[in-house]
């Protein structure tokens, strides 16, 4: 095998450069395959699909959508590259989940959709393009990778053709309330995403992880019965935090009717998502997000219809951000499929 072949092969998995001793210009590359065998009959990772799995046949149970939308991000940049980076990172996520009797896809059909094309000369055209794109995948359980949180109203617009939004509960994990009426004159800013979904008619918002918000948002949340805000400080406080956390889980468990999860990864502490658009200290632990996901899936009277994972800006130095996003997207898929196996909706 020539050195070029070795390099090409290494590209499929992981590359480890072993630099030659001082004074020599050449170097060799060693292929490092996954240490744990993957699903039966799957001998190698498929590039560009979620979890590196081959495309399933027939109607999809779960569709992984990519919305590389970034127009209004106010601080860090790079969320347009989030979906692709997350799909690449997902190839490194384990296929075993304790919730499932077999490894993913566990007999189900997963479909990785082509990304949204990004076309549209104006913001409005782009948002309606996202609505159209999402509309094509609603017969399955969509997991939408973003992209900035400003895409949420466009997603809700698509959902509204199937679900009466006034019956919908949106569970929002986020550092920010996203309840501003406008930011710097822009009503479509990601900082206004949840306020716009209320304008569209969404009946209930349960938001958690909130810790960077404006007086306007605090007052809006206090005065509007549709919004329940759970502040990160109240959840994580060593004195009383545990009781508040249990109360949150109980609230999720009692959801009735259709539910959508919108997971802005900045809801997590920046240790897990260092390169997200607006990292804010004092955020949720990884396991708190996992527990919330599992609780949505098992809520007895809820019908979980889909999720988005947004504000993923790739971490070029060590991939922590997109790997966190990939693990959580996988948990969403596994928790949904486990519920489906039990005969739930
Ligand atoms: Mn947000």
C-alpha cells in the first residue's frame, strides 16, 4: 500500500500524524479505526450521514435536517457551518443507548436529508424557504440541526399545517429567553425567536437554563401566562436547586398534547459548547439536558413531534461543541425511538 492509499484510508476514520524524528522531512500516518464494532454488517462509516449509518430504505421514522441559516447572529459567527460539523461529529457517537434493546438504528429507518438550499434574496424569502424545506419531512420525526435560533418561527410555521399551535407546548433549553420584541430594530433576530412563535399562536413555552435576559423579557415572562421561565440560577443553586430541578421534571412529565423541543445549545454551560454563538457562564449540565430529553419522551400524555438543535458553531480546535450537539441529537433520536417501541406516539 502506498503512502497515498494510507492517507486516503485514514481520511475515512481518523488521522493521527506521527512526526518523524528531527532532521527528517517525511512523516507517516496511522489509521485509527473505532475501537468498538458498529452495527452488524456495517463495516465502515458512511460519509455525510447522521451517525455514519447507511441510508435506510422505505419511509423514514426519523429525518435529520440541516438548516445552515445564519443572518442575525449578534456576537460569535459560524452557526451556518454547524449542521455539517455535527453530522461529521456524529460518526464518532456510540450507537449503543441504554434506552434501546439494540444499537441504533434499532430496526428503524433514519434519513439524513439534503441541507436546506439557503436560497432567498430577502430574510422573508429565506424563512419561507426553511418552512417549505421542513414541511417535506413532517411525516417522520424531524430533528433539525441549525443554524441560528432565528429559524424557529419558520419551523413553527411548517408545524402549523399539521398541528394547532395553540395546543403545542414548546420546551426551550436556552441561556436566553428570546422574548424580545425586536433587537436593534430587527423583529426576526434570534433574540426574538420565541416571541415570534407566540405571535404565530404557540400555546405554551416552558423555558429552562435562562440566565442572560433583558428587563423587557423578565416582565413579559412574568405577565404572560403562556410563558414559564426556569432560571439557571434557581436550578443550579446549591441551596434549593434540587427541589426546583425536580419541579421542572414534574412539569415536563405533566405536558399534555403535542410538544416540540427547541434546544439552543448555549443553554448548556460553555464548558460543553465553547464556540456557540453566545456562550454564557453558569449554564445547565450535560446530564440535565439529557434528563429533560428523556422526560419529554416518556411524558405519558405528551405527543413529541420533533426537535431542533441550534446555534451550533463548530469548534475548530477540539470539536467539543459539535460533538456535544451530535450526542444530544442522538439522545433525542434514541429517546423518541424508545417511546415508539413501547407503542407511544
Ligand atoms: Mn436562543
